[in-house]
């Protein structure tokens, strides 16, 4: 796949960046009729297809052969397309097939082989993020209007991405009881209870709030289009294996309070710093990069695990508890703040520390998770934490304007003010998003602090020191005047 760039049509990089315009087909097929009969003479001037597109050439011939044998159609039918490409994801297959059929302007129910090959090559060669997002938003858009997206279509697009991630969870397929609530929050954040939006609006909203949420679908489709011909060639009908990819989705502890659907959403919405894979895939002689593990990580490039550092339901809710469990963790963290009417997320790229100044890099972010998902702000120097420095505001704050922070938690940690609205604070979670070394370093520091405190307790005082020690005065107030056990 790495050589696709040299064969990419230049118009594909700029087409459909503006969401209000319908994406154009490639220049090679602009004058092609719906049947695609003259595509061969217009599309390529060499008899042999480019090496990077050989998989699509083979795949198209195999699907056309199976369509002819099973359906008696000279082309690619939707039945064979679904059966041999996306048997586990019929909704993705339906939308994908419908999209090719629509943009290819096919006159019959099936797709001609030349049209199928042309548009699959285009999808394989897409590199621009805006074009990728626009393509899949249009793929799941309204069937009656090519330029509109409905909440149901948007929800189907999101659920497809979620399903791909959870089906290839490293510990096996997973489900989440909170998926409906999470998807509803994203749909509500985009549509705000409206019946539809233009494709351009949805694309721009995704680019601003959670643009990486769509990439798992594209990377999975690229993997299937590039490798499926081997499975079809080596398998009989009915024995076709399902593509097995070890996707690097966030692996949470089984008792972790963070729902998997929330972890999936945050891994795609937070800056890339928080979802960077721990280990880079090793190259192999066959493909230059490992075929299974590398493609698996491409489908959902998010962390292999997030470490729970602090949960107020288990550790207690308070500023001292927050500091005890989060300080000394020298890596990025995600803080989930749950109130009685809103849930918000603070993404901290650095170690939490007490200071009277605002801090944070450009990867600092504040998001609203519920009731409607949105990226509120992303900017440097927008975090503040102070519980001990006199003369400065106490508590935790987030926002680039120190005089009017978007999020404010007082030092007693009992309420929050979010975007000017006060709420009762219910719970706080902190998740470490760094590597294992960051967690090991924090644990080592905590152990050292415990040992040091124990050592301080066991220090013996001299008689002169004890006479002036405040503990002696407290014991005398309690009525104990003799401290020598032998004198009792």
C-alpha cells in the first residue's frame, strides 16, 4: 500500500474538501458512460495495471467470476460483494456497494467490472484526511439526496467504526452497555436535534471534534480490498475466512469504571499524544512491514492500554486524594469529571503539579462527553491546580482565559462550574496514557515516599529534644506525666 501515492489521481487530493460540493470521479472516468464499456481505452494506456493495483485487478475478476457463476450476472453483484468482502458487516457492504453504484452512474443493478476496479483503486489511493472523511460520510449519507446526511446515517457510520474496533479487541470481541448513550451524545453534538445537515457541515464537524473516528473504517476497507483476493483464490464458497486483525484498541481492566465505548471515543477525539501506540510494528522481508500486526494497528491506532490512576468512588473524592494518586505520573493523563448534569474530559499532556500559573502544551484539551459530545477548547497553558499556595485561587481550573475559566473545581472538590453553569460534582477518574515506564516510575516514587515516612516515624529523639517536642506537651495535657515504662 505504501506505493499508492505515485498512482494517486491529483484531483482526488482536492476533491470534496468543501462539503457542499459533490465529489467528482477521477478524470480518467469523467466521460465514461454508465455501462463502463469504454473505460479500458480511457483509463490506462498500458496493458498491465500498475503493480500497486494488481490486488484490485485480481479481486474484481474473482468477484465477477463468482457473480457470473452464482447469480448469472456479467459484473459484480451486491450479493457476491457482501458475501466475499464484508460478510461480518452487511451494513458496511451495503453502503459501500451503493456508493460505488451511485458515483459510477451504473444503469443496471450490478456494477460493471471496470467501474468497480476504478473506484476501488481510488479508495485505495486516498491519502488526504479531508477526502477520506468526505468519502465515507457520503457513503453513509441520505439515499434520497447525495449532499445531505441524516442522524440515522451518521449513527450507522459511527456504529460501524465502533463495531470494527470492538470485534478486533485484543482480548476478543467486546460489547458495551453504554454504546447507545455514547453514540447518542455524538449524534446530538453534531446535529443538535435537527433532522439533517449538509455533507459539508458533517465533514467539518468531524474534522474539528473527532476526525480520527472515521479512519478505522477506511483502513479496514483498504486491508480487505488489498488482501481479499488471496482468500477467495484459496477458499471455496462458504469456506471463506473472516479477516483477522489484532486492532490496538484501549485495553481496560475488567473492573475499570470507564465504559469501552467512551474509551473508543476518547482515543479518537483526544490529540494523538494520548492514543499513540506503545510499540512500533517491526518490518518484515515480505512486505517491508508486518502484514497482520501492522495493518491491525492501522485500523485503529490507539493505545494498547490505559492505566487507571485515580477513581474517586474507590479512593475518595477530594483534592488531597486527587493529588496523591496523580502526581509523580510523568506522562499524559485523561481526567473524566462526572457531575449531576454534565460529564466533561480534561486532557493533560504533562505531569500534574501544583502551581499558581497556568500550564500545558498545545495538546491540552477540554471536551464535553455528555449530554452532547463536543471539543470545547484545545490550546496551550490552560490547566491550573493549586491547593496550598496562599494569595492565589484554590482548586482545579481549565481554560485559556484565567479570568473566566471554562471549568472550575473549588479546593473542597464538591461542585464544579462548567461554561458558567454550576453542577454538583459526583465522581472523578484519572487515566494514565503514557508508557509502562511512566507508571513504574510513579509507583517507585510512591514506595520511596512510604519508606521515607516510616523512617521519619522511627527517628529516636534525645532527652533535650523531647523536652521541647510538642508531642510531650500534648501528652501532659492528656494527663500523662510519666513516660518511662519502668516507673509505671
